[in-house]
């Protein structure tokens, strides 16, 4: 079933609930949860323990209900497979009696699904009744699961896992495959023993509580401020041994979860839809704006993300990011100084992963503060200790130990020193460690470097030697920061010391992304992407999941991504991955696209000037594939089948006429060539990049100096011309293709001594001109005029006078019933010396604006797309206007280049929000931008001394 259809079903399911939420009044109030403070004194040290909320929850018997939107998996070919329909169909004929849940919604249990709850130790929770079945709504059926703690039992915890027996999916999925659940989450609550709590029937209890308004729904506010149910998307589980048991996370992820819109709110029904304070579900109140964690066990929400500036981390298998943003890996085994300053030190233990001799991960962390030690060892039955003494903290509890605060959250331990330094420990698999120093003025050292804003000294050995950024440097720095027995802050069993956990011969070989085969990388990338992971964690997730095949690592990256959302400082946002390319260079003509397996595909010039090659660059590994003898001006296109289209010129080692070459993006073989020899069908003078429309492509070229638009596609195994549209006596200026496949062509038509601009809409199926708009009397220079289209189908045209490149017009054009209409236009005129507005070139859609460089000035202009009014101008010193493209992200940020190898980020108000280096000293400026994908901006840089580079810039907001 399609996603839109599933959403209709969920809307029908929740319709009565939404009405109930909206009808709530302030007449009721939530039961407060008692908090107990216990203080103990041992010698001169005072420890205060705050016991988290939850003492009444066992009696209240908080129920959880999951309305499953979709269940999907990622198969071995990296395709997304929707399993929802198969699950519904398999159990539909084995359902129990119908029960009314609420108005218009009935429920029938499906015993064959054998729903159960598995705790963190892998044991089935017999103290919780779990029922799965199908709810019937006015819009269709939806899978429902209801969990009810038995009398005296604690509620469902986030460390528990839902399990369903999905053996009937055998052949479609395999053990170890990921499973993604999108669901709406609802809870019911109410003191046990009241009339709304039937004692032995969880489904009836839930229905009765809803009827009495004792429920909560994960919700978010729409533009009108009204609460609507929200779907938690991409919650990651796996298929496990036994039968094919679908293992699904029952709680929303930390920090609001993946896929939830910013500003998600939770409203307790009994407090009314307009409640000013958003209580935690299942327990006491929290201030408005608190994290939307549906803990259900009374725990406080997980802590907010670390401060934006100066944070460092060691996560995954281990991937380290220093305080100033240098990223490197270290698979060494042993105990190391992660960071130290004055009277604070953080140490980490890296252990072999399973039986591997290649992979390591963090299994323990030790924090020393003012003579005291806090340790956490994930492999110990008593993991959390203070000065060697075991401390048991339930979620929500905290310990204050001589001004050092230790707090347990849901899957997180947070340590805050008296100075305000923060150490966050995220649990499973192993531990992820995030360190955020407090303020400035202190010098730090260790694996995470020194937070002074200077990345060049972060890779510094214990002896003080600063190393250049490289994989080898990371290992050298790590080796130097191994600890001695005298330095160790860890707790050891009898007969153990730091040598017990050290293996100087590990790893047997250094493993990187390049060691993963293409299929493994592609599937891992698909799993991580579906889980909501983006840069800068994407490559780490692909490596960890790809090399282990264990979904737990992708789930850990999913949790880490949620916790670090927005937590990166400027230097980390601008971190680049640099690699030499073979003997060729790129420049501003090298427009790039992503192919079907996420390689960056672009034309490049051979260093010796002997021609051009088409390059496919794997951004995860730096691997390069190239095809010789292609047209350097005509950028490649990738169709919906993943085929790469590129033009091949005559000459340059290729005999015969100019041709179109089609390459299989997976096998990398040329699968077809289109080379018409008839003079009236030849392909000559490619003008712009090839544009794909489904399985076909649109090509702009100029045979015999006549502007021509042509559509090519496949007929069987052969490439054919689907249609060809010529524009006699016209100079081709630009072409764009809209979201619905509509084709717009901008031409300059010469009419005697006069010239006029014509915008033509061309039918993509027939090539017929279905609408034309003459922008009368406005002359333009074809190379400096352009047309773009936004996601709503509005077209924007910029024109430039032939005689004066500083004058012209910008138009906003809309289409209705094949009629083109000018919505607004602005005139631009003046000279550079006057410092006034000049015609922008190469328009780009960025947020609510169209953005382009001013002619003859290194200045950027943004024009409001709705009104045509000037939104902002940006004129920083040292900015180069050498690149026509100005890419933008979903937040409305525009990315510009600065001539001294800097990337400048300008927000939707025209304010510079960051300026970051695109690489080390001497790195040339960016020559061409590629697309933004998975939070990464792809860019190509000019060659220097025949050593060109490519760069991938992390731009995750």
C-alpha cells in the first residue's frame, strides 16, 4: 500500500482521538509523581541521590499502543521493500472477535503474530500482556499492538523490544535484515481499580480509558497551532533468530526521534489541547518545550544536545572528531587519554569487536575530576562506579559527588563537572563518548586535541608534535596517548591492569570504507539513510553497519544522529574529505550529478590537454572510474534506470560523428551509442547539461547553428530520438525541466535589427510547443541569461542586455492551462562604478528566494520568489564570483565560494552564518558545485601543479 494510503488509514484511526484531544478542558489534572531525596555521608564526601519519578507507575499501569503505518526492509539490492500489506494479508483470515476501540474503529486480535515484549537481557517479559491485531477504520485496516503491564509490573521501557512472529515472510526477508517501523504512538493511563480499568483485558482497558479521556498521543503543531498526530518514522529493528521475529523499538528515540518535525509537542488529553506545560507521558509535568521523549517509565527526557561549539567525540568503531573538527579513525586496542586539562581527565578503553582482529570499539570510559573517579564499563554487571563503589541509578536519578553531577537518562549517563564540562556516555553497542569542555581559557590535550579554534594542532602527540591530517597521523597520535598503570583511572578486577586490555599488535590490518565491496556499501548507505542518518555520521554508519552486518550499529548511529542534531560547530560543518584525482583537472564547466549508487559523476580535462574524460567518483572510498573521449562542455545526465548519458565528440581518439553514449551505472559498460549520420539528425554543439525525465533525457544542442531541443530514449536495446524541436534563427539561452516533467526553453529570436526573448513550454511527450510568452523588446546576451523552475512550477527568467551586461530584467512567470503569464518583473540597470544593482546570472532556487551573482561584481542578490522584491544583497570581501551555481539547502542557506579556498554560508536573511576552509593551506578554490545529498555538499576544486582534488563538505544544519 502506498504511503499516502497508509496515512489516510492512520488519519481515520486517530480521527476520534484528535477530536477528544481538542475537546479536553482544564478540569482534570495529572497525578503528581513523588520524588524522594536520600542523602548519605561517608567521611568527608557527601553524595546526594535524587530518585527519579516512577514510584506510582506500577500501580497506574501505563499502556502503550502502536499504530503501524508501514513495516519495510532494505533488501540485498538496496531496494526498499514494503512488508505492510503482506503482514495484513497473512493474518486477516485468523482474527478474533471484534472489539470497539473508540468511535468508528474496531479491533480484532491476531494471535498468530505472537506479540511479545523482550527486555534488555533478551528475556520475554511475562509481566506485560501484548496483543497484536488489525484495527478497521473508515479508510482501511491498520496493524495495532497494545501492551498492558500486569498488576505490579513496571511499564514498557525504551530498552525493551517489541517482537512479532513474521515467519510467513520467509523468502522475502532473512535473519539479520533490518526492519523499519513507522508508527503513531499512543498511551493510556489512570489509577488502577477505577471503573475505567477492566482488570484482565488490556484491549478493553485501553478502550475504556480513551472513552474517559485518559490517553496521550504523540502530536505536532500545524501552521494554525493545532495539534495533529505525528508519525515516528524510521524506527530501526531487525529480523532475529528462532522464527522470523520482527524486533521493533517500542519507544521513540532520544531527543524526539528520527523523522519528527521540529517543534513536536505532546499534550496530555486531560490538560487540554492548549496546555501551556507539556507533561511527560506516564509521569509528572515538564516545562513547555521539553524534549518530546515518550518514555512511559517516568524517566526524564534525555539531555539536550551538547553545546554547539567545541565538542569532540569518540563513537562507533571508533570514529573520533576532535574539538576543532578533525575526523579520524583508530582501531587500536588499549586504554587512552581521550582528553585532559587541569583537574579533569577522560580516558577510554578500546576493545576488540567480537572475535575480530580488525575492528575495535569503546567498551569503557573513566572520568577523573578533582581526585575522584567516575567509571562506566559496558561489559561489567555493575557498570557505573564512583571511586570504585558501584552506583545503581534508574533513569531520572542523579548523584552529586563533591560538585560533580552524575545523571542517568534513558540509555545515557551524563557527567557534569563543577567547571561545567560535560561528558555524555551513550550506551550500546559499547559506548559512544561525547565531551564538551566548558568555556575557553584552558588548554586540553589527548585524542580530541585542544579546543582553541585551530584544527592544525589537534593531532598532537603526547610529546607535543603536531601532525598533518591523515589516516596515519591518527594512529600515531593514538599510540602516543596510551596510558600507564600510574595514569589509569579505570577499575580493575584482581590481577588486572591496563596491560590486560592492551594488544600492541592489534589490528592485524587497518580497515577502511574502501575495504567494503560496492554492494555492501550501497545497501549499508540505504539502511543508514532510511534510519535518518546524514553527514557527518553517514560514512561512519555505512562503515560500522557494512563491515559488521549488525543492525545494532546502524541503530546506534540513528540514536547518535538524533542526539547530535544541530550540535556541530563551524569547523566541523566545514570539514572536507580530500583526495587526489588521476592526471586531469576540473573547472567551472565541470557540472556534476549523482548516479544511482551515489557516485559523483562529472567531466574532467586530461592534464596533457588531449581531451576529456567522464569521471565517476565514489565519495565513500575515493575510488575513481573513468570513460575517455567525452564532450567536456556537455554535463552528464542520469535517468531513472540509473543509466549515465554523455555526449562524445568527433575526433580526440574517436572517429565518426558526434554521438550520445549510454553507460550502465552498475556494470560500468557502454550499453548503447546513438550516432545519426544524416545531416538533419546529427548532434552538434551541446550547450547545457543533459536533463533526465524518467527513462528519457533532454539534450540542448545547436546543429548548423540552429537552437535545438531533443528527447532521446530507448526502444528495446537501441537509443532513438523521441522527438526533435528546432528554433530557427534563434540562439539557445537555457532550458529547465519542472517537477511534473514540463520543459521550458528560453531563446533569443532575431527579427531583423530587433531581438526578442521567447519563453516556450514544450510538451515532453511530443515535443510540440504548447505555450509561448514573448518578453517583448528586451534584448539579452545568451551566455548570461537563464531560466529556472521551482517545485511549484513557477518559472523565473533573467535577461541581460547585449550592449550593456549590467542591464536587464528578472521575470516571475506562472503557467495555467498552457498559458504563460508574467506575475512580476524587475528592471536592473546601472554600472559597476556606480555600485548599483546589476543583472544577476545563473539563477538558483534557494529557500523562498531566487539567488544569483551580479554581473561584473562579486556580489550576490536574492529576489523574493513570490513578490519579485529584492530580499537581500551580500557583498563580503574576497568572495569569488567564479562559479555560477549557488546551491542551497532545505533550510534556505546559500553556499558561496571565497577565492582563498573558503566556503561562505549565507542564511535566508542574507546574513553570513559561517565561513569555513575547504581544506588545508594551498588548496585551490572550489571550481564547481555538485548536489547536496545526505547532508553533504559535493564540490570539485581546481587543480594545482597537476594535483587536482575533490572535496565533500559536511553541511548538515
